[in-house]
C-alpha cells in the first residue's frame, strides 16, 4: 500500500510540475540575486581596486570550472560538507558546485604538478546555507582569493598576504580596521599545556572560534558542558584567549614557563616574532593584533591564520572599538595540495580571501543616496530638427570608429528636449547636435550638459574636442 | 532477479565510490577546463576589446545567478532542453544551470518590469553536449551578449548590433569575415509561397539551418524523405536558399511575383531594405550578405537574424572564400519577455552573442609560439649581497605604497644570478638592486634587464624613474 501511495504522490507531483509551466514564478533561486547596472558599477569599482593590488604584487590569474568532480570536494570541509550543492545524476560523472576556490586551486596545482605559483582567482562559490541576506550573505557569492604556493623561507609570503589585506582595506576606505593574527601551532600548543586531550583539539578549537560572537562564559560552558572538558582546562584556556597584543606579548609568551616547553607553540611563537619583524618593515603593525582567541573555522590550516574586521567608530563610553564583522581572512595550509597528489607530495601554501560580499553591502548602502553612472557614454548625437536620422547615424559612426563612446536615441524624429533629458538622466556630459545649418557650415554644435554652454566645432576637430572635454582631470 | 542484480550493482558502485575517495581522479569534469595564467592573459585581452566596444555603444552591465528555477528554463529551448544541467533535489526549489544568457535576461526584464535597457552580460553557460573539444567547444563556456530591449523605430537597434559585430571582429584581427543576415519573416513567407504546410515551418527551418554544414542535396532529401515535404516544395525552397546578395537582391525579391504577395515576407523585405540603408550609413555593407539560407537554430527569433563567419584565405582555384565557422550570431526576439510577464506584456529585443570560445581557440593557437607575459610586474627588488632581506622588504614596501608593481624573491639570501634569471623568465623589465654601498650613498642601482644597462638612482627619485621607464610608448 505504501508503495502505491508513493507512486500516486509522485504522479501528482509530476502533474503539479506540469501545471507550474504556465504560471511562472518570477524570482531568482533562494539565496541568490541579480546584479543591477548600479550594483555592477559598484562591484566593478571594488574588483578594480582589488585586482590592481593583486597585480601590484605580481600575481597571475587562473580560472577553474564552476563544478568539480564530487569526490574532489569530499572530505575537505568537515561538517560543512552538507552545504555543498550536488548536480543531478544525469548519467556520466557525479558533480558538485565549488564550495570555495582553495580546494579547486589545490586540485589545479596537484593535477598540473605546479610547485610554485602566485595567483589570484575571483569567482562565485556556492553554499546551501540559510543565509541572513540582510547581513549580506548569500548562497551564491563571490570569493576573491590571492595565494602563494611554494617552498620559501619562513614568513615572507605570509607577511605579504597581510600587507595585501592592509593595502586593500586602506584603498577601499571602509573605515578603521584591525587584522587579528594567530597560529594554529600556538593554539594547539596552548590546548596541550592547558590539558585538552589530543582528540578534543579540533572541537575545542571550534568553540574558541565562537569568541567573536559569544562571551567567554558561554563558550566556557559549551566546552565543559557539551564537550566534556575539565573546568580547570577550560579556565586555563580562558586566561590565554583573552590575551592580545604585539611583539611584547610574543616575547612574554616565549618566556611563559609552560608554553615555552611545548614544541609546537614554540615554533609558532618563533615564526610569529619573525612575522612581526617583517610587518614592522612594511610599516603596518599599527593595525595588526596578535590575538590568542582567533581560531578560524576551516580544518585545513596548519600555521599562521588571520582575519580582518572593520571597527565601528568609538563611542564616548566604550573603551575599545567594537568589531562589525570579518572582511578578509586566510592563513597557511601546507597539507591540502598533498591530499590530491598521488604520492602525497606537499606544496606549502598561504593565502587570503577578501570578503567581497560584505564589502559590497557596505558600499551599496553608502551609494544608495549617491548618483552613480552606469555607462561611460561621452556624447549623445542629437538633432534639433526632423528628418536627420541619417545624419545622426553618419556622425555617430564616425565617432565610434574614432573610439568615442557615443549614443543616439533610436527614434526617427526625437524632440531635442527629450534628447537633452536623456543626458540629464544618464549623466552623459556632452551633446553633439546636427542641424541643417550646421551641416551646411561643416560644423557640429557641441553642448555641455551641465553648463548649457554651446560651441560650434568644425567636424574634423570634433573627436579631438570631445576627447579633450571628457578626459579625466 | 533483475531487481536483485540491480541492487547488488548499486551497492558495488557505492563501495567503488568509497574506495575512490582515497585514489583521487585528478581531472576537471568532462567538457570543462582550467584556464592557465597564459590562457587567462589571452582571455582578458579579448574581453577587454569586447567590453570596450560594448561600452563605446553606451551599454550597462548586469549579472544573474548561475542557476535559475528549473521552470524558468522550461519550454524555451525546444529539443535542446535535454542538454540542460539540473541540480540534485536536496530539498527546496528545483534548480538548473543557465543554458544561455538570453532567457535569464528576459526573466530579469519581466521580473523588474524593465521595458527599456541596453545591457551586456559576460558569463559562463552550461550545456550537457558531447562537444568536440578540439574544435573549441565545451560543456562550460562563456557567452558574451549585448542586447537592446525597448519599443523603438524599426531597424535602428538592429543595425547597431551589426555595427558592433563588425567593430569587434575588425578589432580582434581574426582575419576576413562575413556577416550573413536574414529575417525569420522572410523565411516563413518563403516557406508559405513554396507550399510548406504551416505545421512544418519550424522543422523545415531547422533543415535549412544545416545548409552551412551539408550540401543542398542532403538537406533536400531530409526535407522530402524524413520530413515528408513534397519534392516540388523542396525544389522551390532550393531555388530561394541559394540566393545571397545586397540591396539589389532585396529589390529583386520585393518584385518577386509570389514573395511580394506574402504579407510576412513583404514586411521582412521592407525592414531588410531599411536595415541595409542604415548599414550603408555605417559604411559596413562590404562585409554583410543578405543570405536566404541563414536560418539559426533557436525558436525564439521573430525578425532579423544574423551570423558572422570567419573566411579562410582564398585558394588559387576556389572562387569564393570558404567559411570556417560562426564567431557571432543573434537576432530579434520580440516575444520572449512576454512569456515571463504575468500579463504577457511584450518587450521587443534584439541582441548579439559573441562566440568567444572559438575566438579564444584561434588566438590561443596563434599564441602558442608567442611569449606572453602573465604578470604586469615592473620591477624586481633584488640584492647583490647576503643579509639584505630587511632592506629589500623596506624598499618594496615603499614601491608598493607608491603604486609600483613590484616583486621580491621569498628567500633570505638569493643569488643575484637567480634574481636576474627570474626577470628573464617572467619578463620583468627592471631590477632595483640594493647593496651596502648603495645604502650608504642613498641610491638604488636600477638595471634594465633587456640591455643590462645599470644606473644609480637616488632613492627619492626611484618611483618616478621606474614609472618613466615602464610607461607605455
């Protein structure tokens, strides 16, 4: 009976599906959005700033397919694997949409036996999350990654990644920011000396990761209550994770009687010291904080980890500025490429991902009042009288061939007022007006929209005149 | 028994799948590819040329999600619907990867009640085809679309689309090309006067569409044999479809005793005449051919259709140059947006899609011998002696902050020879060398890689000197 019911339900569902063809639901899939021309203009501006920075640091660019073999993604994201979008089995290979750009990058390196590359990759990734879209989180969103792969002297590429974050966040003028830095080896060493059993390192690490959203008391009770950590160990961790500072803190911890006895922690602290020396040479330590509460979610990190947060303007009564969310993050992952290599050959990597969607949200909100041009048109080719479509088309063709960005209204006899209004609406700065008299005289009337100034320009000088008047100051 | 066998086979497959986790198959999914830095450099060059043209014509840009609700794509692509990639039903909405950019564009217009826009959209689309990858066809590939939507005076936007194809193909210097033009109304009128029954219009149209790949005799036998058309009707079509020419042919057909009696054909021919007048004003008729054999596959076209083909260089004994494949195509589709509007309100559209993948293939092949730079680095910061890492990092930080594109080797004590070799390999034109003596003197030694010329530049003038020496001629 159950089988029959299932069959009937399936048939009903199919019929329902057929009916659906006729009444379209006009929407984009849940968690996705279209980008309007105005949003695209903002997006392009942000991408340009970021790409300029990546290129300034000598990065190449690659691209990978939007889907990967399902098995390529398997076992890379821990619990989050349930958020991966799978494609329907339509025969052939089993495929999934990429979840980030790091795993495809590692696959690319292993597949092409590349042991040395500095590349960026800007592309969309997919997560079946239940995102709060008002907070600028989506199921389809851009990632913007810069990574350095290769065997190098310690902490030089790591320092460059932090310099890049510093440059981009400064360029974009999003307000004050802070880059928190830690090291997985210091965290693991700390867990060890606090008495956390090895088997609990990862789960306790993910509790620590919640400290930016929860007070310590709640995190502690999760550790002790849910995860069965001893209260002493938890309290011990609690002392460490409230520490943050700079070189002085590193020195202090290098003297810490327990931590300095732990091999991993000592290695991590030594490298952290070196990192701070390089960051001092780069002149950016003012916005860097060595922060023992920074843990980062992903499993694959093996060394330095970091995260940049925007700071709210200080209130009168608040001592320290409050963070309003992460806008960049990254770290070192020396083991990931080896997971793809048939012989397990490792390629050490360090990289940074710019949280472009949150940056868009901030800039979009700011731009909501601003008037943003969505085209770059320099001149509208217009006519004052009727029957001049042919002359307008001849002139605009000359302008296009000379590389001038020009538009014309697609009407045989548009009113001059409508043509001028179009310029006002879309921000076109100049109008080239042809009329009977101008044609006879071999000139074009060039009108500046903002000032209403009009000058007759000889036709052979028009291109030069438009260029001059629209070149950036 | 069959059921049990199926169950066992499935279990075996699952086990195989689990084993598979450990021996990774290192590949991209069938029909897809990674883009290497060199390929990306070519791709960027092509995109820049195309985007520059689209912007010259005043286009805005939009973006849409990579997947749509499955029902959005349903019933838009006729037989080709079987090539659509569906996502797995993981709960929630049923989704499919976009098959082209035109249907999402129409959905976007209807959803946002936009009746007037000129936009471009460059993005990847997905088709579960069995592509011949050597011929530059993939399951994941870029489309590069420019469309004009809105109610305008006839043929002005249509003419602009052809001007755009002409500009882009000229810019990219792919060799000689020809843009074939026809009109769905002329085709339908022709079918009517040839005695094709209404019900066979679409299927006979798709036979005609094969004329670029098959000789007429084969197409004719498909029409008569497979599709049951009368031999007389087929022969009649055969006379028309060999016609191609310009304004003179249009005039001739306007006088054609049968065709001129058909309302649709007359409308189409009248508009074709107008189109050629505009194309004459644009000065591009030399590369345009009104060709009655052009049919185009997609169902949604309603008016002008066109397709650009590259021509092989003429052989001695061949009278006409042979086409080597389509690199752009498009047409008018006045009904598509109405399919999405709840009240069926129409928004007339005309657009063009640049066949970017075939263009990549051609340019990639050409570039296989060329040396193409994949970075834009202007200068390598180097040192001649040991223990100067700190000085190199200080200097490169100054350069980055001044906007200079600079790299440094990630080694404490690299050999000068290796640093110079790196410049040779990657095409970096300048080396800024710090040494003990230079530091004392407050200078940097600037070396031109190509000529080996070396000059001492005062540190405060270094940025200006690098800019001057690397500005484009």
